């Protein structure tokens, strides 16, 4: 009782007198800034006020109690909003609850503490997730190998991985960039960190990091990965105990029998693929349906379709696919799209290009936690090259591709809600 009373006093001091009305943030085509709308929802949750995520209602709208300070924050951030009476809102809820309507309400109650796994040194590429978190004004911490290996990961609820190489092959940049200062500096820094933790190879350090991330997920954490962090992470797990790195990466020969030693039962998402171990091939494996694997597609024809899930029964995949467009334009990365032939049967495909046998957006569970893999590097830069300028999200406030990232940021806020099975 004392805790509840204190919470009421805190809310009263923060928000003043509360009106008998609701704010709805529409997430359909009328929304001026979809990306910052997620930031408003996160901000409200962080003030210990629950948010209704209105699944499949006007593009996955948000609603919460009306307060002047929240309304002002929407205005400041340029987010479209509507005010409805409690009576009218009850009518909306009644409509959503109908059995013949594919909509539902999920309560978001606890703001997840977010970590982004990223090197501290400046590398010549950017990260779509940090770009959109910063733009949406959602707070996060940057952590890397040292923090993972000193057991700081359990402090967080949500972990993001982007354009990372967990195999110890330095991003497979050897062929084109081995003479560049940034490449040599990155290699030297990673070798120094590995040595400081008593690893004789970077690949062994990265495996230890990957395994701690796996334990984080198994224990109930949420992991979201993009681009090469997806397949390289899985490859690292299934190649445990086997040297898959050529001499230029770890100064000793590759295991000639590595193919027969891969244990796909240890990985999250993929199976039965073949590795590309040559340092002159800018690919990790046949998982990625890229030009090296015979993929050719025109940008104007590159897209993927989000699946439509049952909002009342399949809460998590429905949250992860909320959008004002079911068709998402494609975008490339070192890892762009997953050959469905190598995706495990228990993995849920959220978005695909069926004609090309490609999965672009996939999800699964591991122990008590969940993970999501999203192919490609930057949803608003079709073919992002090393050294290219970062995307200005002020030019893309309604990006459907970036919305998928932010769905993953918010859905752990519903962690305590019992999901239907």
C-alpha cells in the first residue's frame, strides 16, 4: 500500500491533475513521425505509466492516459496525436475485443534497459539501430567485449548486435581493406583485448562473448541482431572447438575437417549451410543469398512482405510486425537475406521474399528468452558501402524498415504479460 501511495504522489508531482481522457498516437499514414512516436511510448513507460499497444489498430497505435506534460512532449518531438474521451476509448476497446476483428491490446509496463554491442573505436560504418535509437530519443548504453566478459550483460534486458564478426575473421574485410589503417588498428585492438583476458586468439574470445550472449537469452533476455552479426553469431556457436579461420586471421592453419565438425544444434537459426573460409571472399557462408551465391535482383524489385499474424493469439510476432505498410523495401548488407533452405524449422519467419526463397526477418525463442534477426545494413540506404555517410533520419521519419527495429525495442516492455499459447 505504501508503495502504491508513493507512486500516486510521484505521478501527481510529475503530471499534475489528470484529465478523464486518453491520448492516442496513431501509427497509420496520418502519423507525421512514426519513429519518434516510439520514443514517446518509451518515455511514457519510463515514467511508470502503462501504454496500450493497439495491435493492428491503425498501424499499431499507442494510447495512454492524457496529461498536459505528455501532450507537450508530443508537440516538441513532432509526433501526431489525438485526444479522445474515456467513453470513446471504451468504444474503441470494445471494437478491438470482437472475435471477428484481428486486433488486440497489449500493456507495455516496464521500460527495457538497452545495451548496444559496439566497438568503442571509430570504424568506417554506422549502425542503423544506434541511429534510430538516438533519433527516437530512446536511451541506451554501448558495451563491448570487455563488458561482456566482466559479466555486465545481466544488467540489461535488451541487447543489440550489428555488423559484427563473431568468428574472428575481422568482418571478412581482408581482401579489400587489409592495408587500411582502420583495419589494422581494429585487429591490433581486438588482439590486445583477447590477450588481456587470456585468450590466445580473437576467435576464442569472440566465441566466449557469443556464449555469454546465448546464456543471456536463455536466462530471459532479448537479443536483436542485424546484418553480419546474425549469421556470424550462429556460425561462431556451431563451430565451437573447431578452427575455421585461415592463417591470415589467427596465424595458424584452418582445421581441414571443419565441415564435418560443425554442430548446428548449438546455433539459434541456421543449419546445413557451407562456410566460405577464403579470406578473399566477402561472405561467411551460403546462408546469405547474395551475388556470390547467385542472387541478382534490381533495387526496384527488391522488397519483402510481412506476414499477418493473429493479434489475439500470436502476440509477439504481431508486435514485431506492426507497421503502416506490409511491403518493406529491401536493403543490402554484408548479410542481406537468409536462404530459407538453411533456416531451422522451428524458426518463425516474419518477413520474406517468397519468389527468391529468402527470409529477411526471423524470430525465435531460446530458453526463457527471445531473439530476432533482421537482414541488411540500413533500411534507408539500399547499398551502404564502407565509409559512406550515415543516414539522416530527419529525411525518413516514416520509414517502415526502421519501424521494425523499434518494434523490437518496445516489445520486451510487455515481458510480464502472460502470452497465449
